C-alpha cells in the first residue's frame, strides 16, 4: 500500500507544507473582500484571514436600529463566507488540486 513512499522525506515535506501555510496566511492578510447589504447602505470589508478591517454605514439607516442590525449581520456573514471560500480555494491550490474537502 505504501510502496515507493520514502518515509525519510515525510518530515521535510511536512516542514515545507507548514512553511507554505505560514506564507499563505501572511499573503491572506493583504487580501481584502467587501460585502454590501441593503443596496449598498452597509459595506463590510475583511482581510483574507477573516478580520473585519472596515465598515461603512449610510447615515440614512442610523435611525432604524432593527434594519441596521439585520443588514450588518447579513453583510458580515457574506464577507466571512467570501473569506472561507477564498481559504478553501487557496488550500486546494497549495495541495496541487487534491480536494481534501470532499466537494466537487
């Protein structure tokens, strides 16, 4: 089952993989993604590691607390989904096209 697999190189391969993962995380910090809600009244921007780095709220919605909350939640969920999709895409690229997530 493991014929042709050189176990002595596994440690080196793991170190390279860890190094690539750290490099990828640093690159992700410079990537930004923005989601909008309410026709653009709310904009939430996150970096590639999922940190919210900016938010814009139109003054016209400040008096409607319930709508503001709904739109903020929507925009934040959307941008975090974008971040997660980007992470999966990057991980698949790093693994040379192997699909560890079981998705097609």
